[in-house]
């Protein structure tokens, strides 16, 4: 089985997701007859006064967790992962969901929302 080339991943991404000011493009390469491979990037989006920024801030960390949760959900829902990877990502999604729900509850308790 050969690895998909960088050129295959250079084609149009199949999904665009985000959380806060962080965004990610997801690519998928391969075929039904070989194992599908996924790749992604993460960038910090611009404000009106800046361009895309490769540097992150501490406040971005909670958004990074939420972005990983969304990315994992999208890849699992795509349905092309092998069973082991799909189960591992489902577990990750569930664990991160529990964490982000606790964060949201704590923010509500503090009156932040």
C-alpha cells in the first residue's frame, strides 16, 4: 500500500471547520481499494487589523480543544476510517465533549455566558 502523495492532499479540501478564531482545512486522499488518509492544518484567523497568524495565544487553547473535537467528529462521520481508528476518535470526541460541557457549565455558574 502506498502513501498518498503531498500532491493528492494539495487538492481541494473536503471540509472546513473552526472554533473561536482557529480554523482547519481537512483533506482526504486514497480510494475505496486502499486505506484513506487524512491530513489537516490549523491556523489562527485574522481580525480586521491582522492577517492569518501562525502564532497562538493562551486564550486560543480552549478553542484548540474544541477545534480538535469538531475535527475528530467530522473525520469519524466521514465513515472511511478503519474500525480501530474510528473507535479511538469516537472516544476522543466523547471525552472532549465531557470536558467542554464542564467548561460551559462552569462559565454559566460564573455568569460568563
